[in-house]
């Protein structure tokens, strides 16, 4: 009975609220100004923004009273009309109690960095990713305050360098400036951000060596500096992250020198990407201790033998392509992985008979690249055990089998068997592929109808029919 009364009174309260609630006049004015700065809203994100109860509007949250505490509007990347055009009105500064501003994936929001955020004393979370904001990051960006927890500006068009005053944002746990047009050096002041767990600066144009700042950032779990122009060596101070770092991504830079052996002591490393740099020398023996690594990409460097035996429980994706390795065979720790889905060992000096390669698991495979090795035999027993394979590349080997007997999963889109010793005829099943290269083999017979150009078939024994010359 008691609870029923309570329930009824709550219900009346709820109804009263719904009919008569009015949000704070400043917040109402700020949000209406924001709405008027939006020039196009094809998916109707702001359709509910009318009346005086702004706390009930879509994307608006008021935690305890009539003050707005967060504004959350995200576009839908999968919908062509899931965007907003316009600018972010500075009148949002009237939302005095705002702790989170989430304007993400709206794609068509333009303007400069919102410096009016400086005036908001409770601001903790700023997520402005995937819009079209532009111009330099303001030199006084440190005025956002020591209370700020997350600053995410990824996927915009910000230019210029990272302001030194960023070092004043000592409360930050996540800093994401990825996917902008940012130039200049990696600022030393980032070392003052002792609470950082995620630092994402990838896909910019940062250059010069990465400074020795990591000994003060003890909780870093994600470090992504890939796709920049960093030069020099991997800084020694990264060794102080050995018990926390899970993702270390330094690919697509101009880093050089040897891979430091301390990386082998990183007990929690999940993903290591050092690809597309200028690393030389052997992979440290200590890598045998990376028992928990799932994703390892060392491709496109100048690394040399010997490759350590890894004691990994299960690798998911591995790319060692285009170094100076002479592996001889596919390593056992790869063959035995119960969860591998991507294997790229192009130009790794592998000399096996593929017919006899019996990987423990083939079910999850979606990509295999064994190009430019000395592999003989047949891929038939491998490919007929895959269910989700999308790509198989084995150009420049000594594969010798009847292509007419090759069966592959319906998921396959990309097949490259060029420069091998493949014989027989071309099966009709290749017509469903998106990419195909069968050039320079020993194939024969009439081609099935496909959309592929002659270059996919040239240099065979006696293939004929469109797009090659007609059969005699
Ligand atoms: C006002 O918003 C409500 C939803 O909150 C909606 O049903 C209604 O159509 C809107 N009215 C106008 C005039 O846009
Ligand atoms: C973005 O806005 C511009 C005008 O500001 C408009 O021409 C364009 O169609 C919009 N595009 C998308 C995807 O929103
Ligand atoms: C860093 O995090 C700790 C623990 O969460 C917290 O006590 C401290 O205030 C934070 N430092 C800053 C500068 O916010
Ligand atoms: C790191 O950056 C690359 C692009 O440079 C991206 O593909 C990758 O997903 C990023 N990693 C994480 C953990 O965000
Ligand atoms: C590697 O070094 C060579 C010569 O020092 C240079 O020409 C090349 O651009 C570098 N490659 C990368 C990816 O930095
Ligand atoms: C692996 O780690 C253990 C314990 O930390 C250490 O004793 C051993 O030397 C390491 N192995 C290699 C090859 O570094
Ligand atoms: C590869 O192995 C198969 C099966 O053992 C065998 O029939 C074939 O002759 C071998 N091919 C080469 C080139 O050794
Ligand atoms: C796969 O190919 C091998 C060798 O040709 C054959 O023995 C096996 O039956 C095939 N398996 C399936 C599922 O087609």
C-alpha cells in the first residue's frame, strides 16, 4: 500500500513535470542559439527542440535540477543524411553547468576551435570528433582548465602545431587529436599530463624525433602516433610503460635504428605496429616473452634474421612482409594459433610445400598473403578449409596445381596467383571476384566471361577468348 502511494505520487510528479517544466532561461537561450546556428538538419536531430522544457529535448540532459549538464548529438555515418551543417554557437557558453559536450560524426559542422568553452567551470568531457572544424588550435588552449578529463578533436581539419599550453590540462586522461592537419613537433609538455591513459596523435604531419617524455606518464594504455613524419629512434623512456601499455602504434613514420629489446618486457602489450619505417637489425630475442600479443605488424622495414620463437598463446594478425627475413617455413607459433585471421608473410624467404602446411585453425581466416616466396605445391587443401576468406595472395611463388579444381569460399573478393606454375583452365567461379590476377602461369583453354582486363590473364600457355584474342 505504502509503495502504491509512493508510486502514484511519483507518477503525479512526473506528469506535473512533463506539463509545466521549464528549463533554466540561460540554457534555453543557449540551446536555441545553437539551433539557429544549424543550417541543415536532414535527419531531424533537432526536431524535438521546441517549447520551454529544454531538458526533454533530444540529446540534452539535465542531471538534478533545471540546468543542462550535457549535450550529446552524434551523426550516423552509415546514413547519407545523418549529418548537421552549420556552426557551433558561442552562446552554448550560457550552459553554465555543462560537464559534457558531445558533438560527434556530424560531418558538416564548420568553424574554429570553440574558445568559449574556457568559461565553463564544470567541463569534463569534450568530444568534437569527425566534423569539419578548422584553423589552428588556440595557443591558450590550456585555459580549458585542470578539471578537463577528455579532449577529443579527432577527424577535423585543425592546422598548426600543438600549443605548449596543452601541458596545463593536467586532469586529462584522454587526448585525441588524430586525423587532423597538425604539423610541428611532439610537445614536451605532454609529459606533464600524468593521468593520461590514451594519447592518439595518428594521421597528422608531426615530425622530428619523439621526445623522452614517457617516464612521467605511468598509466598510458594507448599510444598511437602512426601516419606522421616522426624520425629518430623509439624513445628509451617508453620502457617505463612496460606494465600498462596495451597498444603501441608507430607505423608509417620515418623511425630508424634497432627495435629496442625492452619492448619484449611489455607484459600487457596487445598490439604492436612498427610497420612502414626504417627499422634495421634483428627482432630482439626478448620478443619471445610477448605472450599476450594479438596483433604484430613489423612489415616494410629492413629487419633481418634470426626471428625469435614467440611463446604467444594465439596470434590474431601478423604481418612480417617486406623485410630481409629468411624464415624458411611458416613459424609453428603461427601454424598453431587457434584464433588467427590475418597472415601476411610476403617476401619472408619461405620455402615450403603448401600442400603439406596444416594450420590448426583456418575457420577465422580473412586474409592470407604469401607473395614473393619460394612456396611450391597447392593452396587447394588450405583454401577449402576457410569460410570467411576475403583475400588470398601468393604471387611470385612456385605453386603448381590445377586451377580448375580450386574451390574457395563465396566471401573471397581478391585472388592473386600471378607468376606461379598454375595449370588447367580458369573456372567460372572467378567471375564473382573483385580483384583477380592469374597472369604468367601455365593456364590453358577458353576464358569464362568476367569483367577483368587482359592484364589479369596475359603470359599463360594457351588461354584464349575475350579479353584475350579469340580461341582458334
Ligand atoms: C515539438 O517536439 C515534439 C517532440 O518533443 C514533436 O512531437 C512536435 O512535433 C514538435 N513540434 C514542432 C512544432 O516542431
Ligand atoms: C555540407 O555543407 C555544404 C554547405 O555548407 C553543402 O554544400 C554540402 O552539401 C553539405 N554536405 C554534406 C555531406 O553535408
Ligand atoms: C590524477 O588522477 C588521480 C587519481 O584518479 C587523481 O587523484 C588526481 O587528482 C588526478 N590529477 C589531476 C591533475 O587531475
Ligand atoms: C591507430 O592509428 C591507425 C591509423 O594511423 C588506425 O588504423 C588504428 O586503428 C589506430 N589504433 C587505435 C587503437 O585506435
Ligand atoms: C628510409 O631511409 C632511406 C635512406 O636513409 C630513405 O630514403 C627512406 O625515405 C626512408 N624510408 C622511410 C619510410 O622513412
Ligand atoms: C623473459 O622473461 C623472463 C622473466 O622476466 C626472463 O627471465 C627472461 O630472460 C626473458 N626472456 C628473454 C628471451 O628475454
Ligand atoms: C608437395 O606435396 C605433395 C603432397 O605431399 C606432393 O604430392 C607434391 O609432389 C609436392 N610438391 C612438390 C613440388 O614437392
Ligand atoms: C579439401 O581438399 C582436400 C585435398 O584436395 C580434400 O581431401 C578434402 O576433402 C577437401 N575438403 C573439402 C571440405 O572440400
